C-alpha cells in the first residue's frame, strides 16, 4: 500500500507499535503527554460538538479524546493493527466514535465530507505532503476547519525531535522520524493555500523539561499546529 499519501513502510512501522500505543510510558509517551495541549487548542477553535474526521488516527489517542468532548468522530488509518487497537480501547465506553482501516482517498471516492478534519503528527510521514493536503481539502465542507500538527525543519528540531527523542532520551523508537521530511510552517501554509484553503491560526507545542507536560505557545521551532478554513 504505497501512494502519494501513504507509505507501506510507514504503515508497517506504526502497525508494529499498535499493542503498546495506549501505554502512557511506552513508545507513544510523547503523544500521551502532548495530547491534552493539542486537543485543548482544537477545542478552542470549535463552537460546540460537531463531526470530526481524524486522519492517520493510529490507535486513537486524539480521536478518543475528541469523542470524550462530545464530538462525533470517525478515525481512519492505513495501519490495520493500530485501528484494531483503537477499537479495542474504545469498546463499551459509549462514545460517538467509529474507526475504519482505509485511506482518506477512499472517503473522497464515496463522496464524504466533514466540517472538521484533523491530521495530527501525520503529514511528516507521507511521501507527498502537498497531495495529502489536497485530499484533506477536498474532504472539507465549505466553511470547514482543517487542523494539522507536525514538526518544523530546524536545527533545534533535529536536536530535540530526532537526536534527543530517538537516540538520547529514547522517548521514541529509533527511525520514527526522518528530519528531512519535517515541514516548515511557511511550506505547510503554501500547501494549504495551493489546495484552496485560507490559513488561520497557528501555535507551537512546547514541552516543559521539568514536568514533561506540554502547552501551546508562540515558539514553533520544533512542534507546531496550524488551522485552515475552506
């Protein structure tokens, strides 16, 4: 399964982590710590419960958090093992939450559209980021909001997001990220505009080195989020 918007190698990488995805001290520890800050920022953009498509949802950290806020969430991912882990974790909890192992293009071919789409820590893993953005934009309803989070391509992101996280602190499995695939905010804004979207707010995601907790802030040198409207 390889196309401009999905890589079989990347899918396999995250499928192998599926059984440990929900371990807060496992290989997805940074996402567990980051999740409250990114969900809080998304919530501030919205005006009450709505339908949300979470693309590249993995085992459902963000999708489940959004569903707990009262949203009707569809989480999709090409990694089938991760989707199974997501379903198992959400089972019996009464949330308006559905998962599918599929591509965003599959929903597009079905004529689906959504008022809110999220793709968090995904775009740096796809072969053709601009094509990925175009598919997301095509799935967005008029007036809808698209939210992406990713890593900036800076010297500091190489030290913190690649060298530090994977090799020094071992917060992520070695090989999780390719620094050359990181995307600057200017590059991502250009992709969004080329896809017919209007770029809105952006924010950095910052980790407190003492507590390990994350917050939003002006510094976008490593992790950041950006919202766009159709």
